[in-house]
C-alpha cells in the first residue's frame, strides 16, 4: 500500500502514459535500494532500522523465515509502515483532487507548492499533517541515535541536546508548515483557553494518571515479561535524574517534553485528522501514532492509551492547555518517584518493584478520583455542538455552525 500510494502520487503529475513510466522508474529504484538491505547478513533489525521504510519490512521478513523475530520489532515495523502508508495515501488523494493535476495542461503544477497561490485556511488537511509526521518519525530516531553516539554515554549532555531537537522538530516543523500553508495558528493548535470549570477535573486527571498507567503497565508486563531492556532503562533513568538534579529533570523531561509533544500530536496532528476520521477515529489515530513514536514495545499499550486520553481531553475542552498540563503532571510524577525516595516511603510502596501492583490505599482512591474527573470532562458539551443543536424560532434563519470554516 505504501509503495503503490507513492507511485500513484508520483505518476499523478504525468500528462501521458509514457511520461508516467519515466516518473515511476526513479521511485522503483529508490524502493529497491533499501529492500537490498535485507540481503546483508550483518544488518540487524534494531534501533533506528526498525523505522526505516521498506528496509524494516525486508529485515522482518528475513527474521520471520529464520525464526529470530520478536514481537517488539514486528509491532514497531508494522505500525511504522502503516503510518507511512497512511501518509502516502492521503498525499496521493490530495494530489488527485487538485485542479492543477486534473487539468495539467491548463494550470502550472507550481501552483500546488508556491505559497502565494495557497489560499488561507483555518485547519490543515490529513495529507498536510500526516506527511510531515511520517517524515519526522524516522528522522527522530536517526537523530536520537546520532546524539547518543555523539554524547559518548553522557546522559546529561544527551538530554540537553535532545531538548533542543524536540523544540526544532515538534514545535518548529509544525510551525513552519502552519506558516507556509497560511493556516490559522490558534485554531490549528487549539490555543484557545478552556472553561474555568474544567481545571479541577484536569488537575485530578494529571495527579492520578500515573496510578492508572502503572497498573496497566503491570498488566502488560505480566504477559510480556520484564526483560533486560526494561531493567536497563530503569537504571539509566535513575542515573540520568541523579545527574540532572530534580529541577532540571522536571524542566527537560516533564515541562519541555510535555509542551513539545502536545504541540505536535494533540495540536497539529489532531487538527488535520479530526474532520476526516471523526471524534473517536481521530482520537485513536493520534493515540496510536503517539505510542509508535515512543518505540518501546513494553510500554506501547500504556503510551497509546495515554495519547488517546490526551487527545480526548483536547477534543472535549476544545483546547490544548488541559492536555499539556496532564502530560506535564504525568511525566513529573515519574521524575519525582524516581528522584525522591522519601516520596515513595511516604506513600508506602516500593517504586523499584514496578512489576508488582501498587498498594490498595493508593489504587482505590486514585482510580475513584480518576473516574470522577473523567465523568466531569465527559459531561462537557463542546461549544460547536451547542451551536449546531440550537433550534431557531419559526421564520428565523438557521444558526451558523461555528465549528466549520467558511466555504
């Protein structure tokens, strides 16, 4: 599906069948080069290779035949390829709907890309958000690997450099796309303030989400096992937080990560897919893409559900700020539990034994408060729905649906 969509997108610019053949040959050659990676015996399906288009599927096929595959690599390969395929299909669909492509002889193709010919719009289309996200996905892990090698094992230096990369990739790229396509920044990123009444429920969700996430993680580890990868990661996180100090860890891991990821996923990505996929479809897409971006198979379920929760908060409140606060509080809880042993002593549980359930005096109130907060947010009727369901008086014009941009 990915290869076919890329081929269709390239051939859509051709005026004749022979011209389309000339366009498709470079695409086929470009697909053959990464596919040949599977013939290299020294190449392993790990790290950034798992998200390399075409090469990851070739290596996975080889491992399937040899019986050396793992569930983590298979899930990452299939989900990343699905992301690339979705982006390619939406781009091909978008190209076929352009008059400059349909009537190629009457309009120059540069009108598709020249900024001065682009009309201002309120929200992006699915192709305009999925293509940058799909490009960012492998680029993210290549840069992560390069920064880790350049830091020479110094986790503090790595996290400082990674903070700069997050700002450039997660905030800079969406901002550049919004500027170039003349999109409404406020509506695209849902920067409007929510109602004041939602903040107590949002704070409750942020304060108790780590409890729910821990129990879901325990359920997942029960069937997947703890593994050396998770043990090594916990040791690395403890070393990182001790080297950074509490305030730097909160700044880089909680605040900076929370803001940057929300701008990309619950702002930019959700704005592009919300109309095409509907409420629950958009929430599912954003949550799955958010989970795939983190690339940890043993945390995939927890991360996807957290991404869906944050997308649902943004949808219900029509604002990105509640999702940002919950994300920051969720990450801050993880930092504090690792960096402050006295906090776990106060709560009377052992944070190192993450494969065990939390004590009942934490689980019961945490789940109850979390559920009550969700019910409060669910009771909110978005303003767009309120406007669209109002009944006009007899003889009066129908009210305008403010959720839709003017034609």
